[in-house]
């Protein structure tokens, strides 16, 4: 968040992100995340897992350290959004294009 804030540590997720709360701040500004040092200044909101996203956005009052989220066998592990990086998903198409690209004359 690039701000100097004082609060109590509520929990740490499996990626190393630390979650804080200070009830003396205004509502909607009193919960925040300090991203892990591994991402340096390249942090992104998609690096927050769903269970902590619920707590950060006031969908629940209990953090996942107090009330464990329901685990289903069909749920995948959380991954950050890789758009704009060299790890971004690029679909591969086997169909021929219907429109031919214009090639300028030489």
C-alpha cells in the first residue's frame, strides 16, 4: 500500500502476505495487506487468495485464521493473474483465419 500504517497482525497467508487491522482508522480503510518481499514492488490485487479477499472487503468479520473456509476437493489452488507477463496464457488456434491480413506493397 506504500503507506505507513500501524495495526495488529491478523494473519499470514501461504504466500507470505501479511494482513493487518486497526479499528481506529475509518471503516473501509482499517484492513490492509502487506505483500510478501518476494514480489518486491510488483504487487497486484490478484495475489490475495479468495479467503483473505473476503475478509479484506468486509464480506465477513472473521478472518480465515478464526473461521476456516470450506474446502472442496474440486477447488484449485490460488494463482495470481499473469496477464502482461511472459507467463500469460496465450491460446493456440488450429483453424485457418477467415480474413487475410493486408500486406503493404513493396
